[in-house]
C-alpha cells in the first residue's frame, strides 16, 4: 500500500503560503500505520496535473490532493481529474445543492463562477464538507483512488478525518496504532534515555525521545496496544516528579491543573515578556479559576507605583536585577492576593544590553509569600526567542516550586 | 532558468514537521524574478536521493536542498551528493574548523559523530553558516548546481539570504523586482479595489489585494521600479487616513510609531485577551518609550481592587459589559498615569457563553481621559481566534481614536 500527496496551487510554489495540509494528512495516516511516500507541490497547470495523475496512478494506491476546488478560473483540479480518467465533466447535483444551501445561509447570491465549482467528473464518489462549500470527490484510475479535497486547512482537516481517512483505512485495511506521548519537565533527556535503554524495548514498539522548550517528550508507537501501554506506564512511573501528562499537554496546562488540584491561585509580574506568560496561561480554557491576573510593568514607574518596588532598589540595582525580581514577585502577590506569584524582568534585546547586563539576561522570581526564590538566566536568540524562553522557563520553575513543597 | 527545491527528512513525510523552508526560499527567489518549478519532500533514503539528484540535474539549473546536514547517522545529504556526482567524500578542513570552533565556544566536546558532519564531497563550494555548525555546500552536476543547506529554519534562512541567493542571482542573471506592500487599516477591500481599477494598472505591474486580520494589503510587483513606485504613491495618497505603512508593518508597530511621533503614552487593561495585546506591543523593539504597562485583570477581584471598577458595575452589569469596559479603561489610565488606555473584556469561550452574552462577545474601550468610547463586538472562531481578533481590533480602534483627534 503506497500513498502520495499532491498539494495543488501556484501560491505554494511562489512561497506565499506554507503547506500545512500535507503534514496533517501524513501525521494522521501514520497513526494508522499508513506511510506517505511522496509529497509534492504542484502549480495550477493543467498539463502538469493531468500528467502527474496519469503517471502516479500507476505507482500509488492512494493519491490525495488538496487545493483547486474553489469557484475561480484557476481552480482546475476537477477538470484535470476528469481529463486524466477520460470522464466527462458534469454539474453534480448533490455538490451543487450543498454549495447552494451554504451560500443561501450566508446570504450570498449564486453566480456563474459558483456553478463551475460543482462541475465534477461523472461517476465520482463524493466526500462531505461540513465546514465549507466545496465537497470532496474521488475517481479510480489505474491502481489508484485519486481523492481531491479543498485546500482551506479547516475544511480539509474536517473532511479528511471524518470522511477520507475512514475510506482509506477501509480500502488499505489499515490498523490503528497505539500512540502515546509522555511529557516530562525539568529532567535531562539523557537520564530518561538511560532508563529506556535498560528496558530493552521490543522491536514491536517504536520509541523516540525529543527534547525542546524545557520539556522532554517520549513517543511510543506500535500496533500492540497492551505492550505500548505497558512501556508507557513503566516510563511514567520511573519519573513521578517529572511526568506531567500524556498527549499534547503544555506546561501552562499542567500548571493550571496543578493549581486546581491544590486549590491555589497565582498572579504574575511581567516586564520583558510583556504579557506573554499571562497569554500562555489564559490560552488554557478554565485558567480563570486559578489565575487572578498580572501586571505588565514595562516602565519603571509601574514597577514602583503599582508593584511597590522601592525606588532604592531601582536606583541601586536597576530594573533587571535579582532584587527587583524579588520585589516584583512579592509585590504582585500582595496586590492580587494570590497564593503564588511569578516575576520576570530582563533584557530581551536586540538593544539595551551592556557588558554587565547583556541581552538575554533574565531574572525569574517565584514566591509563596514565605519563601521567594530568584533565578538568573542568560538566554540566547532573538528578542522573540528570549521572551519565549523566559516565559517557558518561568512555568517550569513555578511547577518545580509548587511540586516540591 | 529553472529551479527546484528538495526538502530532505523522513520527519517531513511522517508529518511531524511542517516544511516552512521551501516557502521562504520560493518567496525570496520570486523577489528576484526566480520561479520555483518543483517542491518535493524526500525521506532519508539514499537510493531515492541519489536518483533524484541524477534525474533532476538534467532538468533544472538550480537544485536547492534543505536538511540532512547534521551529525547523526540519518544525515546523508553530503554522501548522496558525492555519490551522485561520482566524487569522493572527504573531511573538509574548513567545514570542520568552523564546526569545531562553534562547539568549543558552546563548551561541547567533539565526538566522532561530529566529524561525520564535515565529510563533504571533494571539490565542493562552501557556504558560510553564521548561526549553526553545519556549513552549506554545492557541486555542479549535469546542467545543475546542487546546493545543500541545513534544515534548521534559522540557519537555512540566514545562509540562503546572505550566501546562496547572491550566488543564484549571479549565476542566473536575475534582476531584483520592485516589490511594495501597502498596508491599510479600517477600510473595505472593495473601496480600494474600485480606486485601483480606475488606475488601469499597466501589464508591467502585478497588483494583488489581500484582506484579513482587520488590514487590507495592496501588493505591487514589477521590474520597472519607477512605475511600481508611481502606482504605490497614487494608492497611498488616495487613502491618507487609512494608510499605515509599507513593508511588513504590523498594527502594533504602527501604534508604537504613532505614539512616539505624538510623544504620548499608553496602558492596557486586558481581561479575556489575557495579556495578548501587551505581548503584541512589547514584541516591537522600542515599545518601552510609549507603553508603560498593563493589568491583566482575569479575576473580578483584580478588576475591583486594582482597576477600581465599582462592585456596583460588576454586580449590576457584569464583567462583560459596556460599563465594565468603560471603567477598566479609565481605571488603568489613572493607575498607570498614561495619555491613552485600552480595555478589553469579553467571553473567549469555548464555555462561559449565555443567550444574552454569547461566546465571542467582546467589549473594547479606548480613552484619553476626556473621552471614553466603548465598542461592542461579536467575534467568530475558536478561543484563540476570538482572543486574536479582539487584540487586533483593539489596535485598530485605538489607532483610529488617536488619529482622529
């Protein structure tokens, strides 16, 4: 069984759009043991598309295309497919009615171009589009089923998961892989690696370790559900203090869950991160029960007047100092009356660095009112990277701080 | 002159990584009139890569590859290139020394795998890497130059712009296209469209209008610099109140520039956006001279105790109300002692909506102390989309508010 993806659209070859569809499709097929062998961008060129359909349909069992299903003149996927397979192009009544009812609901008048969108190869199979106007369709040619989906990611994703994937799974007889991602914080990749090696993991299970953004992720995959689950449990249990969850859990989500579990609240004082840490935490639905708020104290006057950092500290040690981070954390905790607080103050760059206080120097404070700890960090990278690393590190530090109590 | 891009890495065909490199390369080549004819993902498979190098080198003038230059066993681009061209693989002293000095600086001990990374085709041309350890390299084969770059986007981008693009421009004799993007706020796409049609733009100049995120962008491209500039000026001048700048200017950048120009300061009170607006503005280097700070008042206690929204307003109208947005804007302006202030309060979802106050309902307030205006919005989309649309709309509203004074 072999699968290929063609992303259709001249804009992809001009670099004005990044193709995220192919990765989504490939990733979801992989969860069913389906392997994509070719991904290729194709411009809106009829001769090229027709010749690729004819050539690849002799080589692949499944050809998936995205793009070129819309109402404008450069949407030619259906036309190319009909020509490749020697089929006529006909107004497909079901596709037309679907489109018409979508447009009616939105109060759009149907124009001639819209009809063009419903001209599909005769005898094609249809795939529903719950999100947009253009239905998907497929035709058999040589050994392949050529399945055409819209290019709009939201529409494609919904159609692929609900309609196309089940069709492919049935045709190729794919089996769902057990697929577990384990997330760990504040531990070295090598420590987990040593433990995993000691398990002598069976060839039936694939195990990958990825590190980045302060997290280590162990990925386990295989057809044998029990075996994958068995290894997952062993690895989780070996590092109980570092394990934060399965799936796509983010440190911010873990922090929110941890605080909920303990019935505690938190607030932040952010300087160089300018609200990024707050943004990360409030991105988690339900954060409102534990996150009270924050002060973005960009100007020193705000540190002094709102967070009550003393003028003495600001004059003697400066805004980017251990002392200031200490006072900011305690200041915001008091102001917002929370159980915990975090402070971040540093130099994100690209300007503003000195020899003593270089770009990337960031102090992060954590407090529970009784104890306040400040950590000095020097982060590499661009302004945006320094900010991101600061916010992520702060999450990691507060999780450690709360967990070790 | 024909160009092709091969993105090398099994992770691309497994969908665990989205290829953003190809779009970056294609987009930059387009600015020099260079057209990419093929973009293809290739797995770490020696036979496949070698056969593609041999086949495509007869068809294309330039083959660009990204990925597979690192120190691990699955980094095989150099080996494949040597084999395709019938060259031996040798330790490249210059590439090795570059790598060694990078690793020394980072305090990393050089291991055997690292040497593997500097085994390059004999007689290859080198391209400097200012950001990472792996230098780029190229070899001539048949009619093509095959140019291999790292897959890490930061490294690839730097190398492409500084080293590879000038080489391609020289080889293919490309000419820089005049390339102007005009950004407009608070205007309908159709109003600009009508004006542009009236200009009867010459065939020498390509003109595209894109709308989204509250902005309209008019893109003008062509070889004839004077002509492109001439149209740009006409279009800018037709909408002086809406034009915010050329290039990749963001509304947040425009706001910072506008405030700097007027010598004024600003602060924010954010509820549902949770710091996103502050994060956008502080992402602009130099924002500190006009942005004092903000209060993320997620919990009602913060609205009451820090921003001094009266308990009466919170109890009678609720936190998501015109009255609350009004009081939040005035409260933060007073607290932070700035010339202007913005407030945002709403329901980002996915839960928390009611019939009267549905998910997506967001009140945005702007004030200069004398006048306070509150705008009611209902945004569609996911939690993250509602938040993003709220923050972007707030920028647009305050820009209008300040500009119309």
